[in-house]
């Protein structure tokens, strides 16, 4: 049981047209150029897990620097956000703004149309809880089809990730 750990283009037609025009290379993976355990990748993962509501900057700092002695977490966090922005630019994702911090909440605000399977899963379960009969069954089937393995199953030893996996398992098992 797990989610596929994907964020896919929401508007396939626009994506397809960009591939045909040669704007998006075919058979080439977009990579942020770091190993899966790097802080910038972890920041990106946290932002995707919290893409709908954002995440308090303090929680981000705790998740990212919990086991490290960092002299100035706030400065380190700001530098990390800057590095992520640079890496996104380097792979061709040009935006005015990627991440906003308002009232202490960090949010992914990049206008790249994404559909994060984690939230589709949660939405289907929510819809199922508010419907009956065949519609409820269809929503549950849709949610179950998304849950294939643990969230970010290739990432280990992250407390925030273990907690999120437990929440998702509870949601899955509650059905």
C-alpha cells in the first residue's frame, strides 16, 4: 500500500503540446541535481506534502534541522529556500515566485500546474465520507488505486516522513 510519490502536470494537453514543440525534452528526467537525501530535495518534498495549506516555517526548520547543530536555523532555512529556487531555475522552471512565507507559513506558490497524488488520495477519501452507494464506492476505489506503497518509500530516517506515513496508513485503514 502506498502512494506513487508523483506530482504530475494537471493539464496534459498543454504538457503534450510543449513536448511536441520541443520545449520539454522527451525521455529526460527533470532532476534537481542532488541525491534524494539532500536538504533541498527534502524541502521540496515537505512543500509538496503540505502543498494545500502550507507548513509553518518553524515546523520546516524542526523537520530539516532536528538532528543537527545549526547556529542560525532561520538563516540556514532562508539559504535553503534560495538554493531550491536556484535549482528549479536551473532545470527550466522559470517563475517569479516559487515559495512564499506569509505570517510564518511557507507555501508552494509556483504556478506550475501540479497534481499531487497524496492530495488526490485525501480528496477521494473525503468525498467518499460525504457520499453514499455507488458514488462512495467509486471514490474509495479511486483512493485505493493511488495507494501503492509508503509515501516516499525510498527515503528513510526522517521523523516528519514517518509521521506522515502513519497518518496516511490510518486514513487508508479507516476505510
